[in-house]
C-alpha cells in the first residue's frame, strides 16, 4: 500500500484524472464520461493509497486484485493507471483506436495493470469471487476489490455471485457499488420517484433498498459518500480487514453521475457522449491542472507510490443492517 495521502492531494489527482477522461473521449470521439467521473474519487483512493501493487512488476503474484466490472467506464481506469505509472500518460490519446492497448473495454491481454477483461455487464463479481476463493485455497493474502455499477447489478449473474461469496465466507472480497443513480437507458422520473431520484431520470433501484438486498444475501454493508475521501479510505480499510462474522463486504458509495464537471452532473445524456468544443473549454476551466497549478505543484514530490504505510485515520463507516 502507498503512504497516506492527504484529502487535498487525492482531490487534485481526481481532478487531473477527470480532465484526462474528458480530453481523451473528446479526442477519440468515443467513450463514456458520466460513470468514469462518478467513480473517480474511489479509484484514486484505491490506486494512490489502498491497493498493494507494484507498477514496475504489474504481475506480482501477491498484488491486490481490482476488477472494473462496469467495463464501459474503462477510460476512467486507464487515466488512473497512467497517472499511477503503469504506462505513459501520453498514450491516453490512443484510446479506442485500432491497435491501441487502450481498448473501449479493458483487455487484460494488452495492458499492464489490469486483472480482468470486462465489458459484458454483470460478470465482474463472478471473477472477483473466483480470485478471492483462489487466494484462500493457495494461501495468498491479497485482497480483491470489484467495482460495480448500480444499473449493472440488475443483471442476475451479480446475485448468483453474491450468494456464492456468502457461501464461501469470502472476507477477502470487497465489492464497491458506484451508486450514481443513473443509467443510460432508464425510465423518466415521475411523481412517485422524483423525491428520491438524484438525476434527470428514474433511479435504477427506485423504491428498493439496495443495502437491504445485499444484507439479505449475507453481506456486510457499508454506506458512504463516494466523494468524501475520509469515508472512502476508512471503508476500504474496513473491507480489507475483513468481517468478524465471515461476511464479504460491499461498500455502497453514493455518487453523482458526471461528478466534477458541472454541465454533466446528474445528467443521463453524459453517460456516453462526445463533448463539443464548447464543452471541452468549460471542462478545461473547471478541471485542467495547468489552471490549478497552485494545488498540483507538489503532488509528485509528496506521493511515494510504492512505499507500504499505515493510515492513522480513525475507522468510521456507516454499516447498515437489513432495516436501513
């Protein structure tokens, strides 16, 4: 794991990564934006603070595993992997082009730093269950993290995997639900859902308690603000530590679709869109690190990517039960 990183440093890294996402999708004229932006604060905390990885040895046997089950959000992961040092940031403009290592969905055979090829929604948690079970049977102590989308978990395979994880008491598995409340093809809000919808369309789980569903499947449930770095790092540490009752952990991260770009926040059309020149200019004003150089200047000097360290933050997270 990396040395503890300040909230200000993580915020600056997330802003840089969001700018890379916008620039890359604009230049490639393809890709997704809303989901990569909503999960970005969790991703930078994972890769710059929590994950036990070696950029110079991406296939290190004892590395933690990370699976981006919502594989269409690949450009968000690529931006963070590049910033973390797995490949040059200058390679990002090749995204989704013929012959590129940066395909529209993650391809583990092409790019260092990936642990799974994903893209067919609903399959990533099954891979994570297999990795966690394999680690137990081979005596390895790595932890497996799986990022899910809240539209994605409408797929039945997710719940088959959830049941198996409980059956085998996989305390070395943590799922992270990017609960941004919007999906590309959803229903319009109406009088019944408008009070709880967090975007311009109906929440994919309107009227249902997702935390209670996971709890009923036998998971330990932690609910956090997915843009609050203190809550994110504490929940990740709790997930790694494992549950005394032998349950796998799911972190339900309440996020905002398109977070960080004002014209995209809470807007379903930004799930997959190519920004216009005007959109790109607004994103530049809001996100470009050159404009925010006063915050970013010391990031590279202050963050030591591969030094093991312990966080001193008090472990505080909201664990929910079946009635929450």
